[in-house]
C-alpha cells in the first residue's frame, strides 16, 4: 500500500493532535494510500505514517477510511403544501445520516407558489439551526419564478452561499413551464449557480393518470404505469434542449433507467455540461415493489417510479461509465401509518393521493458499498467520487467537504466490511416506520463516523448531538459555469452574451472557484 501522496503535517503547529486515526487505509476519489490521520480543531492537520500520539487515538488497521458521505439530495422538515408531513426533521434526519456514514446533507428550502424565496430560506434556517447533528447546506426549490425571484431574490441568495436550486417539470403545485425554466436557467447562467431538474412530463402523466383513475385503476402499481419511462425521457430531452439553448449546465436528478440515461449520455457526448444523479431505489427496487394488499406498495411510491431489472442494470452501467456523477438518497420521509403519512384516505387511498418519496439516508452508503464495491461493480475510488467528492464539487463544498486532505474538515468513516447485516427498520435512526430495504443483507456498514473530528456514530450507536451540525454556505460551483466557447457555434448565445454579460471576476474569469473545482466533476 503506498504512503500518503503528500506526506504532510500542518504548518508549524506544535500542539498535539486532538485525534489520530492510526493505520488508515484511505481511499479518496483519486488515490488509495496508507497513513495516520492527525486531526486538530476539527480539520485534517496531517497525513503521514508514524504521527506522534494524539489526545485520543483510533486504530483503523485493516479498515477502509473514506471521506464522509455527502448526501446532496434529501428532504428534511420540508413543507409539502398539503396534509402530508415529513417524518424527519433536522435532528432525526441528520442522526440517521450520521449512522449510515453521511456527514453532510443538502436538503431543500422550498418555496411554495406565492411565497418569497428569501423568506423560505429564512424559515428553513429556523428549522435547522441548532438542531442538526452534522453539517448541512441548503438547495432551494423554486416553484414561483416571478420577476422578483429571478431578478432580485435569486441573485442575492446565490451571493450569500445558496448556489443551487431544484426546479420541477411535474407536480401541479411545483412545476414550471418551459419559459419559466428558461428564466431560471438564465439566472443560473449569469450568476454561476447549479440547476437541478426533476424531469418528468407533467402533461403525459396527467393524461394517463386521469384516464386510469376514471376507470377505477387507482392502486399503487398504477402510479408507476402513469409515469412511464417515455414521460421521463421526453422531459429529460426537453430539459437538455433548454439548457443547450442557454448554454447553462444542469443536473438531472433521480434518473430511473435507460430511456433518460440515453438522453443524458447523448448530450454529454455532444460536449454539453449535463450532469446526472441516481438513487438506491433505481438499483434495488422495481415497479413490482408497488404491488401488494392493503396499499403495501404505497411504501415504495416515488417519482420517477422504480422500473424493472433491465433498468437497474442500465443504472449500474451508468454509474460505472461516468454518466452519473452523483448517487444520493432522495430521502423523502413519510410514515406508512398514521396522520400525515402515505395513506391520507386509509387503505382506500388512490395512488395520486399518496405522498411521493421513500426513506434512504441511512442505507444509501451500505447498499452501494455492498453491491457496488464488494460485488465488483465499481472500484472504491468511484464509490467515493459518487457519494462524496463529486456532490461536494458540483454544489460548491469542495475541498472543505468530499475528501481526505490536509485542511479539509475531518469528516470520515471507518468502515466495517467483513460483516453480514440484515437491514431492519427497528435498527435505523430515522423517524419513518418502514424501510423499503427491510430484510436485505448488506456486507458493509460504518464502524465509526467522524464529523469534524467528533465521533457521531460508533459500534452501532449514535454518539452525536443536536446542534453540532453547522450551516455551510456554498461557493458558486465551477461545474456550473457555461462553456465560454459555445457562442462560437451558437450565434444567439453570442448575441445574448453581448446584451447581458455573464458575471465575471475582476480577472475576467467566469463564476466558480477554480481552486474548489479540483478538476472535472
Ligand atoms: O418521489 C420523490 N422523489 N419524492 C421526493 C420529491 C422529489 O421529487 O424529489
Ligand atoms: Zn424530484
Ligand atoms: Zn427529492
């Protein structure tokens, strides 16, 4: 095993380390090396063999030590606009994340139609600050792209460190039409933010769903049938086209199968900056999980829906060949039983009234480690890249988060890999009354999770506390920069740039911190 690529200690600080993680077999997105990790003041201060003793020591001999997970797509304490209630707040959600090896979450400050986005962000801070157990940043959800939002609120919020937002092409209470999407992309282009897109075709879905419901076909399997792959493919292609029109990078979230993957791959091959995310439900569930009596299948209702085994294989292929940059949970926690949950009208709830989303914060990393790394579908560096480094880069948190390097926050996971553990909801730390992965066996689980050098999970128990987690303002991510050269091939873009120059630094560079980019996302 090679030594740390840069055997280094922090500059001239003679104080003892607060913690030394000894004999670590470290994997980052680019390297594998063996080192002792010296931690001081919550940051990595040294990576070298034979470090002097720390105030505290953890022996990691024989174990992988990886950067803590960055879950860049999870929903916590998010207002829904109806009677459904998210079961996880910033305490239970971040507790569950830490117990599954995630040390940074990026949930969503959601704007409901008619609301101020600035107020939505302020309200979300009130729910998070002082409550989270691990560090967190915010994406925003833009559902009402008024001139005030696009011209005043978004530019100001981006400047303050809220540098990514999600927009929807489906859901009546959230969706934007194409012109509104262009308005939002234009803000992202000019101010250097990352736009995440939920790509499903609203009209195709509504047309199908209305007919199914009129015929009484209202059980959970019809949720999947009313949201077919072609509806995802059409919206994905349209989102890519809108992004190309404005030469603005986008990230397509929760991609479910080959139809959308082909569109994304096609766009990437044409040189467009189209990024993509997928989630555990598209590797480990299928539409058959929406079947069952007494609305059992409502547990697995999410959008886009899980597909079939061929789609699972296409998603694995996309993870291995670089089509996907991000693997997130899309944790959307609704309880199965009780008020606010999956069955607002009891066992006769029709699929269109079931709140969409499934839990997965705590199981995301163990599932992918087991079936991805240990089963040989991806190497350890790819695992780190997908679950930590690339999300940190794409959302402006790198290199503070997403890697093990001198100066980075001491967020890391010491993994147990020679184990067999059956996933049981009773042993998870979220506030949801089920997991879609009940009974599934994994062969990897965190032994210890460190958040800024503090043990927040060890040997099966949560050791963190509410209020430890800090808010992380995000840089404008370099991967969100438009391609400067695009105007050469697209005269309308050249004209646009003359009319409305992109915000640049004093040296003429585009938004996005090169130091933080650390190469391509
Ligand atoms: O069904 C899902 N994915 N629910 C969560 C909200 C979203 O669209 O990501
Ligand atoms: Zn979505
Ligand atoms: Zn989501």
